[in-house]
DNA sequence: TTTTAACCTATCATTTTTATAGGGTAAATG
DNA sequence: CATTTACCCTATAAAAATGATAGGTTAAAA
């Protein structure tokens, strides 16, 4: 299940990408338009800024804006930033690998086998989708 | 992230499918072999029995056994039984559909759009994989 | 009738998720 | 240079989901 954090993050990014001018947009404006709690959205945008997706400006007329063009923002990167691993089990994760406690040999594990296939098919979608594909 | 419930359930099913004879196997034997808590596994096998994947026999020589051949047990069905929806958001779920609170129009939602694609690519894998593909 | 092993319900502990509180800091404005 | 604005940051708490345990019940075999 996709967390609200990731869902809201994607909606906010889409909102920014849909604007004609890439000038700072206030948290409040995004929160209101997308029905998101202001404070919760604030923490999400902060994460996106720290990961290099967004820039920010303080004070009057401040807000958040995209640091890249929508075409350059890949879903793999956004989801890994907000949601964490794309794989459904840590033992098949490319970026967040972890060994399973209960598995003596992961090459013999049936779940491992299946989840590699699921991961790869999900990756194929996410790698070929950018923020630009979500707009309009 | 795949729950332990689903993971353990898949491992147990694979364990049963890998046996030469389809005779009752005790919970304890599966639990020991797969490093799963006996009681937790018990509740999982109960779920699988109630959904028609497994049969059971009480008393001495009792245990659980497959009710279908491994070729007839599809990953879509097992995962929906143990994990719930395959989709990452309820608004794109085929079997567990729910409207989102925050979305006035889901056809205009960027997340909705993306998650339909992810769902479909995952489904393609799970629909084409049976328990038989996980064995040996 | 004793033993075995599944059946069933309730409960609890832990972790994760979601959300809120409240003050701090930088920038624009007049 | 004071005031307002709006992002920055840490801590915390409420809620939900997950993982695990406890303990007795029932059916079947020996």
C-alpha cells in the first residue's frame, strides 16, 4: 500500500509541474488545492527539498518550486525518496538490500524468486515514467 | 512491503507443493523447516484453509495438505487472500475498490494514473505465476 | 479413554503511519 | 530596522496495522 506521504508528495509535485510559471508556491496553496493537512505536507516538501527535487524561498512571496524540469523527475527516484524501497521484500531490493532473518539461502527461497519478478515489472513502469507523464 | 503473513503463507504453500506425496503435514513440521512461529503459522494456514487452498485433518497423523495441484494455485489469488489488494491505492483496486477521501475526481488524479500502470504490470506477473512456478 | 493435532477467540506488544505543536530563521516590505 | 511572512526544524502524540502469544475446544486416531 502506498503511504499518504508518497501520495501527497506526488500530488504536490504534479501541482507544481502543472503551473505555467515555475515560481515559488506556498505550502498553503498546495495544501488547500489538494486537500492535504498543511503541517503534514510541510514535512513532505521538506524531504523533497533535501533530496534535491525542490527549491525553496523564505519570507513574503516565498514557497517551493521545482529544481528540475518535469521530464527529468523520474518516478523511481521520487518513490524511493518518500516511500523507500520499491521491492516488496528487502532481500530483492536494489537500493535498500537487507538479508531476511528466516531465510538460510535466498536463492532457494520461493518468495525471493517471485518478488524479483514483481520488482522488475514495477521498475519497468517507474523507470519509464517521469513527472511530465503525470501532468495536464 | 509484503507482510510476514503473506511471506510465510507462500513459503508454507511451497513447502507443501515440494513434497512428493500430498498427505497431511503438521504445522510444527512446516514451522520448524521454514523458521516460522508455530502459532503465527497456525493462523495463516487457517486462513488458507478457509479460502479453499488447503484441506486439513485433525488428530494423530493430521495436518494440512493442498486441495488443488500447484499448477492451479495462482499468485493473484494467494496474495489477495493473505495480503489483500494488489493495487497500491484502493482507488485502482479491481477487487477491493474504495474511493479516496482527498480526490474529488479520480480521473484527474496523477497518482491514480500512475498506480493503474503499476497495478497492471504487477498483475501480469502474478496472473502468470502459479505455485508450480515457485517449486523445486 | 487417552493422546494428538487442528480449531478458535481474545488479547497484547511492537512498529509504522499520520498528524500536530510550537518555536526558530531568513527574506521581503515599508 | 521593525514587522510580517513563510519556510525550517525537532519533538511528540494519536491512530492504525502488524506480528505474536495465550489458552482452552473439538475431532480423530490408537
